[in-house]
């Protein structure tokens, strides 16, 4: 597969070049020349294939020529020892789903309990393979609004020949996120920037086009602008779309945030008998392609979902749910794309005023095409809090603030009864475990169950260096470590 910059359709790059450099030389983002198609045999057997098999089939055409099949199989097995279960908010109320209640695609069963584990773990293993013959150590530079940093730190921790520097907005990430970003040490270093996520991202972009840095260091990015992080995110959309179309759901995962106590309480009223359910029970009307509601910030997840749709996965469309940083919903409404400064919200991993992956969406699809595939909805903090309270009270399920933005967006579209995008099966991407945002969630629901992955991170101590919003401060740090 060949890749091009979003800013220049003339110069082609290999997957390896695109992955290892992150950003094209002209400052554009890499996009694949074409979006490949699933073979019919794959499309028809998504339900019976394992998550790793679907990963292999989804990623294979994107890396053709750079990663042989046998290696890719190992990369997928190593990267995805967890998957993305499709669950109802309450197993005892499964029949409600036929009446239009959304289900959840839980993306938080990886080591840092958020969806970015999928991309980061695949990317780390891919880099390691692609650089197997290099001797110059690689420096990875990442800007994070919260979850990217933790996932990247975890994915690359201890990988030989690679060091990682993570920039995050000081005071705008949770205590746990900070420990996940800055608590590992070793080949991972963390910089607390006195500014917003957009400032961090702008500094990283500048560093990549800085001649002096480029000549001195082997620099690469690892946030959602990296194509090798984006592609594996298409996997769970394809896998879950296959399951949803068959009308089946999965049994609870270990970290599913439904308190046992809650389920028992509802069993007394006859609503549910056990906290788990047998895998493969009917959830939806079968044979209806699913609509995914994706809580979005930088729009990497949604772009990956659009790839899965374009590849032929049974997906009807998407709802792009944002908090008040609603650049893309406004664009879908008006046709005018206008970036702005980000505003802080309780769903802070989505506080993005200038979503970087929009450039990719606009390079692949016209405004009209995007409007056909995506509905945009924005949600306020008050609405998000209300949803967390209601879903917990009614179903015993703990939504994190990002998943709650998604859940609210579906309800708002239904209430407005606009178009038919929510008339079929709807699945909300639960992008993080609620215990990652326990300060917000617990103030609404009381104590949240904590998965083992998060307990481990909480035991660490964050160690970072504070720097101003200033490229020279970043350069000094990067060059001092050479
Ligand atoms: C990163 C993140 C998002 C936003 O995803 P994008 O791909 O940047 O749109 C949503 N929820 C959580 C929990 C995240 O960490």
C-alpha cells in the first residue's frame, strides 16, 4: 500500500516511511492511496472470526509490502490479548434493546483502560519490527490531552532502541492519567506544559518541522496523527459491527463497570438474575447494520470507523458526539470548517478545538459524503452529568464522562427525531473505564468498581518536568538528552 500526504498527492511513501516519520515532510498527514475492501469471505464470517483474526484481515492490506503475513499475525496476537465486547447496559433488560436502547462497545479492557491501548500497542510492536535493523535510537514525541500519553507510555515502555517524550497540559489531566503518563520512568519521559492540549500539539508539530531537531534526532510521533495507530482502531468497528448485525452480544468482561450489588438489587425486582450473561444472546434485531456513536476529540477513532465502513463492514453510519468543543458538528451543520481554542470540560480527552484528523477526513471524503455518513451532536457538561446519573440509576451501569457524551448524543438525536440514523441498532463507544475519571463519576454515582489495571497504575509516582509554551524549552530538553 502506498501513502500520500494530505497536502500533496504527488509524492508516494511506503507504510514503513509513513509510520516511522508520523507527519509528512510538508506537514500533512499520511493517508492510504485507497481504502481497501474486505474480501466477501471475510465480510460474511466476521461473527465467527476471533478478534485477532479480524485484526489480521483488517490491517493486512494497509501494511502490504512492509510487514509479511506471518509477522503481522504475531503483532496482532501480541497487541490484542483483550478485545472489545458488545454489551447491553443491563443484561436483565436485553429485550429493551429491540425498542431502541443503545448497547455499548467497551473499549477499555486494555492495560490503561481506554481505547487508545489498541492503537498504541499495535504501533509500538510495529515500530519495533520496522526498525529491526536500525542503530540510531528513535525518539518519539507525543502530545496528549490525557489518554494518549498513558497508552503510548505503556505500549512503548521497555522497548529497546526507542525513547518516548510525552507533553501534556499541566493541571488538565486527572491524577491517574498523570501517573499513567509520568509514572513509568525508564525510556519514558514526561513534560507538563503550562498551556492547553492545543499548545502541546502545536509544539510537537513545530518540533517535527524544526531543521535542527530533525538533523540531530530520529524523531517520530505516536499520537492519533500516526497512521499505524489509526489503522488498528478500524478493527473493533469491523468486529463489533459483525456481532451487532447478527443481533448477538458478548458476556461481561472482567472490567465491565456494573456493580454486582446493583445487579443483585435489580434481580430482587425480577429484572436480572445474574451479574453476567451467556455470550451470544440476542440483543438486537438481526440483519440491521449498526450505527456507531463515537465520542470524539481529535477524530482518530471516528476516522478509523469510517475506514471500517468504507472497507465494507456492516455499518449504517456514525454519530460524532463532542462536548462543547464542537468544531466538527458545526462544520457538518454549516459546511464551514472553523477551528477554535479548546475549552476545558469534564470529558477532557475530547477538549480539542482543532481536531487533527479532520484533515484526513476531508482528504478522503467530500462534505456531502461526510454528511451522508456522519451526524454531529454536541453535549454540555450538565447533560453529561445527568446521563451518568440516569444510566446508573436506571440500569446500574457506570458510564465514564466520554461514553456519557456518546449516550447523551443518541438520546438528543432521538428526541429531535431528525432523520433515520438512530432508527436501527445503535452502539455507543465506551471509550474509557469510569474509574479513570473517578473524581467526576463518583461525585455522581458513589464508589466506582476499580479494575486491576488501574489499581496498578495508582501505585506509581508521577515524575515530570514543567515547561512553558515555548519551542525552545522543548528543544533544550530533547537535545540535552542526546
Ligand atoms: C482520546 C479519547 C477520546 C477522543 O478520541 P479521538 O480519536 O481523539 O476523537 C474519547 N474518549 C476517550 C476516553 C479518549 O481517551
